């Protein structure tokens, strides 16, 4: 937590400020010192570059169909080969990755934010706030997420993927919010929160100024790991036709198509599956290295 | 204790009711059983379709709440209604529960045992070769979605059948072959051949999860004072680890085991669907495709009950294993 | 007689950073060696190194011989055969030192069976005998209980039982009483003495408390920055001190037996980090006797007397700490100021008691505070003392919450908390501030010192806090340029100063201090106590000072209130209470405080309390203290006792400013 800009300017005038906050730099340092963190970050950056800059160098767009080449193996013309429809595997894979990455990132952000706010309020206020939040999250845990998403899938067609992201996020936040709730209850007992209370700081301000920032390490790590969960869930749903709807493609729909032709046309399956695995692996490595960077005392990994 | 349990069960019952009702209402609104009749040739007359839908309590021209009331009344009497095909949902699910159960039990037992073993070994020699290897492998496994893993297994098995064994060793579809007359052992072998791949696809992920979890729990207690006390008593490191660290670290893992069991009843969906096992999960997907509102609702109800039973079982197990939690 | 355990030049380093440097010491049979040092001095690492229980990655050199057998570099098998048999250990935190999932009896039996070829039953019988020996009531029943069902003191007894299970020759005790209350500490030390008589073992007592060592040890080794700086017989080290650090330590301890507000003499600065030791004597930067030669090289241990060695080149000039004569009675007596800033009348607070973490159900009510009365006047300091479970923290929370109490009344600065509206409450929050025990926990680690100090100012509507922050920092003796740093960048004492600065930001009139110095090392603690004293005098503050350390309270408070099981046992002017306590509990409490004065310690008669504090959910009828009261047990007749059983005594005035809640109160000198 640093000064707001207005205060910062004021303090600089008063000449009190000296030296820069170092926590971010410290964590970044620890993160990049670990081989795992470096590798994960590099691979992830590469994947992003590939997904968003790759289409610029590819001769084909994901909508193009090459009617001279159906189900052809990789060649200089089609780097990853072609599908049965004549679509270029490289182009559609990149398109699918774009979608999967965006969906994964957004769903993770939304769900973690939801988890943070719901968990912190439940843990801080307890009483009926807590009971309501716990009950709702229990209900969502009990409802098979897959089922709800699948049933709602017709709504996600025709460019309605943001709705899909939100629905997905709605089923990702519960476990984290329980963790946040538990940690809020113990953080609340910590003396700096007590001190703020006895100083007369209003509760909502305490939550946003003290509680959530102090859980930020958990939240950042969790958001990272949620990216991979979201990507995996999206893939599985789309595999069965319940996620991203045609004409849009995602890694899941591509894998579903590819698995049918994989035996005699391996390129339709392995490139997509491989990129998916590498992406998720990189995200997990980053999350794990971040966890270590935030908390060097506990060398744990999921 | 009794009062507490009663209150908790009541809370669970409310959750189940709300969850199942939500699932039913959602399914009844979003799914369209009428469309099942649209592609039939010859096209049945509208009045016939209506009559049939009404008989199945699926007619979208009946008000939603009325359909819900009919459904709920049936469920209260233990009747989940009929599927779009007209067969009772109860019979179908009863058959399928067994299938899913067999798959899940085997997969979970394999997965958790191997996972716990791997995790404990990895923690005992932190940063040793085994720790590094198992960490690396579990990272990779956790990055592979089940749908990809299952397909990879099928591809690998097909390849192995063709090039290594030269005959069908791994069978990739269904629970058993039909029309076999090879006696008991032949049947058993056939079932085993069908069982290998789905079990592997289910347990590989679980091994990864359990080994990570066990490793972390174990590392948490390795530095604990009581392990030091055990060594100060004169126990060797190995004995102190097994008797004091492992025993304590198993508590959360056992709890997690029970919980996983509940979620797996529908969590095996992808495995079942891809390997053609006629279990609950497969039926869930099929029923959504078939607009089968009653089956969807019934499976949701079962899933909700399974999750809650598992979480109760997890808590009871926790209490049984940990004297600190036990109510005296 | 040859030593049982002989340590020579023991050094331990972690990743190239030395934690222990060249420690040599030896203990003979039946001898007690005290190892004293502040946190980070390497005393606990020494004990772990001797036991061979260092974490992997530690590099150990030197020699540890047990009965002449070398342990450094010995095989794991050889080590396990002596651990628990010839040499055993008692750890600091009895809560985490026992495996939570096994029964206590089984854990002791396990220790027996590791080294003795006996069957399970015999080992269990032995375990019960051992539990009996360490004074656990109903041992055969308690052997079946789990560790969490024991109190802290009882757990530590179990640890001792485990340590003596195989008649060891050496028992290493690593801060065995630090986590315990003072009366329980006295009990556990007694058990340790008994265990030693029974086994004839040598004891190595590691502690930061110079008082514990004074009464318990034969010889003392003082450690600083990973190295012994003074070794010798206990009288030599305390009375003929030859190392300025030891002198400083003795001078910075507040003493329960010394009245009058003499400022303590803190040691300046902070202990050096083991990774960046100064070139010469590691104590030189803080030493009042430093000369240039000190910085040339590290002084060896000079032989300064028979069996007495000190690591100071100017040892001949070192003047031992002079505690001064015990002050004469009837010292300066002040009239109490007229204006009350805080009045508590008949305060009651109950909590529901739940059992089971999982199947939570209410099984009763904890009567945490059961009718407490006191007041605090303008400019006065009231010390609220009591052991854990006495209700002092609940009392404090009740006052700080500013909410209507369950029963009774709290009047803060003239306002009854039962009749406060939100605006008035915010107003009082300005005038009443709090300082907590652990400065690291009470400062948000993600905020700079500037933000921390600005928070109260912002909350109460000051928009430009910059100048005030600089002012506050200099007020508590910190450099204003430190405002941009984070709490982690400061040492414990400095952090507590920041917390004090935050509390002073709004110029409050009443400061609630919750154990403000108990998380600090003695040498640091003295500076903070002095600061609090001078701030009170300069700013005219009133303090409500909650503490379990009676010596600190005597040093800073004007009046003291002793709490037991939710009620006040005795209250009064501090010197009066300490000099002649009237309530049997106060007497026991005061007599249990170890004094850093070997001669007096040996001559003292401890009043030992029996057993544990009764559960506040089920307090005894009549007088709450009667179940443990030595007077009730030994001195009163049956008729007299009836009054104690039937009638709960109220605090009644028994002197100019002293009152006790005892039917048979009488003065007694115990310190």
C-alpha cells in the first residue's frame, strides 16, 4: 500500500519522502531469481506473443479455408497442416489460444475479485453477512457447475462470450472465498486491524485498506492458478460443445475436432493439445514461483 | 452433538432442495424437449406431441411452476419422472450409479494411495531426485485436461495394440464386450481390459493432486516441534517421520479424500463420456443433448447429495482421526 | 569429577553465516549450568547442536563429548542411542512439542520403549509413575488424555516426564518456562529440581531470564552475538561482573523488589546481525566503556577469577552493577489526583463456551470478567496484572470497544459508554489510544511508517499530516527521515516506538498499553519503559498498563490492580502492595517472581500454588481463590473456611490506598 498520488505530491513538497517502496521490487527479484519463475514467465510471454502476434505473420486467417488442401500434414504452406474443412491448423490454433487466454485471464480476475470481496466481508462482519455468503457459496459448490454452464451454453453463442466468462467466474470463486474468509477472521484478530478499529477507522475502509491488501499474496497466487483452472474448464466445456460456440473457436472445440481425426491425422490434435498443455503448465509455474516469492519461508507447491 | 447434527442435516436438506429446484427450473427453462420431435419423419401432429410432452411433464405450454410442482411431488415420493424416451429415470439411474461407483472407487483408491506414497517420499527427501521428478511430473499432469489426457491414452493404446501387442489388449470403449461366452475368467479379463484406461485417466490426475497435497502437509509438519521431540526421545529420523509426521499429515489428506469422492460422482463425466461408460456422468451430457429435463434434475439432485454426504463424511473422518477436533 | 558433557569450541553456521562461535562449556553430574542471552544470541542453536537436532544445512565444527564419547560427526545410529537416554531435552513451547494425535501416556511410553526392552504394559505403567513423579494429579487417568486437554504448565510437566524417562545424565532445557505464567513457572522449576534430585542429572538451562538463572543455576554462561562473553559461578557473574554487557543486562531489568522510580539503564543500540559482525568486540558499538582498542580484534575470554572468565579487554575496570540498597519503607507518597479519566464499575463480561472445532456446541458460559471496579485518575498509571485467564485482556477489550457493557458501567473521560452516540464515540477514540504487545503485529506490514502514522490523523480529519509525523517520530526518538520505510526495516524496540508514536498522533489523554514491552528483549525493553515514563510526565498522559510482568508494573505504575479469575484480588498504591501484599494470591504471585539476585533468590521462600487456574466457566463458590489458597489450605480452621466457601469477598480497603478481596487478609513481606 503506497500513498495516493495527491498525498504523494503533498509529501514530496514537505520533503519527508525518501527512498522508494521496495516490496514489489523485492518480490519481483525473488520471482525472477527462481528458475521456475523465469521459465514460466518466458514461456507464458511467448505464448501470448504467439497468440496475438502470430496471426500477423501467418498467410492464412482462421476463417480462410484452403479448398486445395483438406486434412493435409504440415507443409510450408500450412505450418501445422490443415483440417478436414481445409482450415489452416496454425491459424485456428492461434485463434483458439487467443480466446482461451482471454477467457482464462478474465474469468480468473473476476472470480478472484469476487472471492476477495465476498470472503473478506463474510470474515470481517461475520453474523448474517457470513451466513449469507457461506450459504450461497455452499449452494454453488453443491450445484454441478458443469451442468449449469452446459445448460446455459446456447446463450453463449454469437459473440456472447463475456457472459460465458462471467458464468465461469461465478463457479470458481467459492473455495478461494472460504480461504479468504478464514484468513480474514484471523487477520481481523491481528493487532494492526484492532489498532485501526480502536482508532475509529470505518469497517469498509479497514477491509479495503488493511484486510485485502494483506491477503494480496494469496489473491495474486490464486488468480494465477485460477487462470489455469479457467482455461481447463473452458477447454472441457468447449470440447463437448457447451462453451465457446461456433463460428468462434477455442482450444476445446479444436481438441474435440482433432481427437476424431487424431489417429490418421495427428497434426490436427497434437499441436493444439501441446500448446494448451504448455500454456497451462507455464501459468502454473508462474503461480507457484509467485507463491514462493511472496512467502519464501514456505517452499510449497501445488 | 445430536442437536448439532440435526441442525447441520437440516441445513444440508435445504441446500439439496434449493440446488435441485434450481437445477430443475434452469433445465426446464433452457432445455427444449419439443425440439426432439421436430426432426422426426414423418413429423408427428402437434396435438400428439403435446399429449406426449404433457404425459412426461415436459410440456412447455404448461406453466413452469405447475410442472415444477408435479416434478417435486414425484421426487418427494421417490419418483424422478420419466426420461424423454418414456422410460423411468429411476431405473436408468439405478443402473448407472453402480457403473460410476465402480469406476470412481477404483480410480480414487489407486490415485490417493499412489499419490500419498509419492508425496510422503518426496517430502522426506525434499529437493532429492524423487522430489524433483514427482514435482515435475505432477506439474505436467496438472496441466493436461482430462479430455486431452483421455484422448492421448486412447491414441497411445491404439498405437500399442497395433504395434506392440498386435492384438486388442486395451479396450477403449464401454464397460465390457457384448456377447462374450468365455466363462467367468474370460469375462473378468474382458472387464479388466476395459477398466485399465479409464482408471488410469481418472487416477493420474488424482495422483498428481494427492502427491502435491501430501507433500505440502508433510513438509508443514516436518519442521514441527513434536517431530523434533520424537527425535530427541531417541527415535531415528525414519521412525519419527512415519510415526509422528506422517500420521499427523494424513489427517487433512484423508479429509480431502472423502471430499473428492463426492465431487467425483459427476467429476468422472469426461472420462465416462470419452470411454463410453454408461455411468451418471455420461448420462448427464447425453441428457443435456437430448433435452431430458427430468434426468438432468435427477442427476443434479444426486450430485448435490453426494457432495454434501462427502463433506459430512470428511468432517466425521477428520473428527475420528484428530482428537483435537473430536467432540468429547 | 570429570564432566558429563564437555563442549569445546563448538561453532555452527548456516549458509556461511555464523550462529554460534566457539562455545566451550562443561557440566558435571548434578550441576546446573545456565546459558543466558537475548534472542539471536545463539543459545538455542547451541542446545540443538549438542543434541544433534540442527536442521540440515547447518555446518558444525568443534567437539561435543558425552562421557568422553564424541558426538560431532557420530553416526545417526550412535546419536539416536544417546538421545533420550544419556541426554534428553525439554523444549520451550509445550503446546507444539507433543504430537497432537497420540495420548500423553503413549508418548511417554514410547520414550521408555525406545531405549528399554520392556513390553507395552510395563512401559505404560512406567509412564504413569513418571506422570505422578512430575506432579500430575490422577496420573493413570491423565495418561489417557491427549496433549490439547492439558494446560501449558501440565504439558511442560509431561515434557519433563518424558525427558527423565530413561534416567538421563544431562537434561537440556531450552527456555522451559518462557511460555508459562509466573506461578506456573515456579511450579515447573520446582518439578525440574525434583527431577534432577531423582536422576542426579546435570541440567543445562537456557533462558533469557536472569532471574530464573539466579535461583536455579550453579554456573552461568552469558552469550552475545553467538559467543560466550562471560562464564563463571553464579555469584561471580552477578556480583563480580567483569563484562560490560552483563552489567548492562543486569541494569536494564526492572525489579520487583525495588521501588521508587529510578530510570533503568538500557543498553544503547541493537544486537549486531550475525551476518555483519563488527570487526572487533561485537559489543563494542553498544558498550559504554568502548575504547579504540576494542575495535581492533575480538577479545578472547580472559581468566578474571577462579573459574570466572570474561571477554573484555578492560575487565579490570568494569564496575559490577549495583542494585542499590532496598529502599526504605514509607517512601514518597503522593496524593491521588482528583480527576478520573476512566472509571469501571461492576464490569461483567461472559462468553459462550463452545466445545469441539467441528461439532460446535455450547457447553457453558465463561465468566471472563465477573465484577471489576477500578478507576484511573488524570496523570496516573494503573497497572493491571494477572496471569492468563485472569480476565485482564477482556477488561481491556471491553474498555476499548466503547460499547455498552453487559453489566456494570464504564466511564471514559466523563462519558458513560452505555450512553454514547456514534459521533461522541468517535470523539472519545481521539482521546483514548492503544499500544499493543507485539509491535510487528500491530503495524500493517504493507504500509510505510508515514502511512501508519497518517492513518489516525486522516481518520480524524487532518488532511496534511506531514509535519506532525516528523514531530511524532522525533518525539519517540526516531529519525523523521525514516517515514518512508516499512515496519520490517526496524528492530523490535524501534517498531514499538512507532506504535507509540501512532498512539500519540491525536494527542490523546488516556493511553491503554497492552503488554507493551513483553515481546522485547530486556536490553531493549528498558529503553521503551523509560520512553513511556518520560512521555507520561511531559504530556500529562494517563496510562492503563496491562501486563503479566510484575516487575515492569512496579517500575512504571502508580497503582496496581491484581486480577484473578475475572475479579480483582488486590488493588492499591504500587509500593504498598509490593512491599506488603495482603491477598494470598498477590503474595504467591510476588513470591514466584524470580529476582536477578542469587543470594536473595536462594534465601527466598516461595509460596507455591497448587494445580492450575480453575476454569472460568466453572469458578469455585465463594472466594474464587480458595481452591488454590495456601492460607485456606493450611492456616484456616474449619469454621473460618466456611466463610470462604460461602461468601465471595469484595475488595475492602485495608490501608491508605490498598484493598484486598480476602476475608482474612493480612500483610506479608514476600518479595
